[in-house]
C-alpha cells in the first residue's frame, strides 16, 4: 500500500471536514436536478429505506450511471467501496470522503480489506452499497448472486434493500462515455431482514446463505423487469 493511500485510510475513519460535507450536499442536490431534467428520473417506494440503522443497499448494476444517479436520489448518504488510488489526490480525497467513498487498496489483500471496511461501515449504522452480482453486468437477466451481500447481512445483522434500476444501460452502456437522454427508473423493493442462525447454531450456515442469495436474485429480477418495463414504455412515449 502506498504511503499516500495509507494516509487516506488513517484519516477516512475521522469525520469528514465540514467543507467536504457541504460539497457533498451541493453536489447531491445539483446532480438530482440535472439527472431529473436529463433522464427524467423516476423513483418508487423510496420510503422502504429506514431513516436510521445499518442497511445493505443491493441494486442491479448495468451502467456507470447507477452509483451517481442512485446516490443523488437516496434519502440517506450512500457509502460504497471505491478505488483507493482515486483518493491519493488531496482534492479528490476531499470530495470523495464527503460523498461517502470508502478507499480500497485493490493491490493488497483486496477481499479482506473490502470485508473489514464494509463490516465497519455497517456496524456504524451506515447505508452501504453492495452490488450482489459482483460487478457491472449487461443484459436483462440478473446474474447468479455472489454471497457477499447476504454474508455481510448475517454478520452485521443488517437488512438488505433490493433495488431495480431500469434504463441506465440504454442511457450509457459499457464502452460509452457520453450518456443519452433515456428514462431511468429506480424501484425500491421491500426491506429483507438479515438471516438468522438456525436454532442451536452460532452463525448462519453456508447453505442458508446460498438459499438467501437465490431468493435475493429472484426478488431483484422481478424489480429489474418492472423497472425496465416502466423505463421502456416511458421512453417510447417520449
């Protein structure tokens, strides 16, 4: 880990400076307005997100637009893992700390660092974005879930909020850097309680986690299908 990144990781646990928090608020609400005007953003069931307490925010992921467009429309600050290299510059570190970015060194024990940082954020009562498919995908089918989201849910006793995002891939698919003005729809599902150990067990077993992950995949597919349908019909109407 570079000295610069080590310094960032040492200070990221501290409260961001007031100026950084102000920049986050300004950026968030300006982005919300811009996204609404350009993408005609539509959000449904946003009240499913609790006002306080740890929550694992689990959306489908089809575009680089997903994080900023969801982050600007969510009621709470959305925390997420980001490339630590982005925060070795003082200015970007100042902005990203205020926006909820948790720096991750991908070149050094990436999985352990990701898990440790994610658990710490949840135990502090934060809303943490975890893409259960693992990375940005393409197409209408929700891919098999990685177990990370459910494992974190069980470990931190944090509920999971499934989220379908429709239209973002049409607006900016992989390989494109200039988004098109397409309707984007964000559908919040119902909050899913954290899995609990079976009677007599100290922790949630691997088979239960896999079963829970599959149930999450089915729920996300339903939300994704509905979000895509709404976005598609509204794009056709112009």
